[in-house]
């Protein structure tokens, strides 16, 4: 009976702006967001791929669409999403086989994933732009 009257000091609401996630947590959330973004933009990717392989008229449509700076920016974002999702996926596969599970190594692998994905985005983006 005494346990039922004990009041727990829990917050009534959760302020997400005050929570500071560690870098591996941010990486995990961005891995999910990049995967969802890639999935949702799949029709655009397939349309552009089909137009690039189609008839000369479709190729001209592809060139017109891709020449738009806004589309280029979206494609650059999709490129980052793919590269980040790929690099983070490799990290998560290594974590699944218990490689780099301890905290310092997990933090370092998060930094490496961010650095590699951003560097690859810059290199491939400059070549494609």
C-alpha cells in the first residue's frame, strides 16, 4: 500500500528542443530520415532514370528537368541521403556483429560516417553539377 502513494517526479511534457542527443543518436535518426527520403523520392528518381534511357525526346526532357537549379539541389540532397544511408548502414552492420560497440569507438565511427558521407557528396556533387 505504501508504494502506491509514492509520487514519481516525472515531467508532464517532453521538450524535444532541450534534449541533446549524442552523435551516434543523431546519426541513427538521420539514417532513418535519409532512408525515408530516398523511398519517398523514388518516383522522381525512376522518372529521371527512365527519361535518361529513353527516346531522344525523353532525353531532351531529362536534360531540361535536370538543368533546373532547384532540381539540381534536390538531386544533391538525394545524393547525400544515399551516401549517408549507405555509410551509416555499413556502420550498423558492423555494430550488429559487435565491432565497435564500446562508446569511444561508436562515437568515432559516427564522426567517420559523417565525414565520409559529406566528403563523397562534395566530390560526386562537384563532378555531377
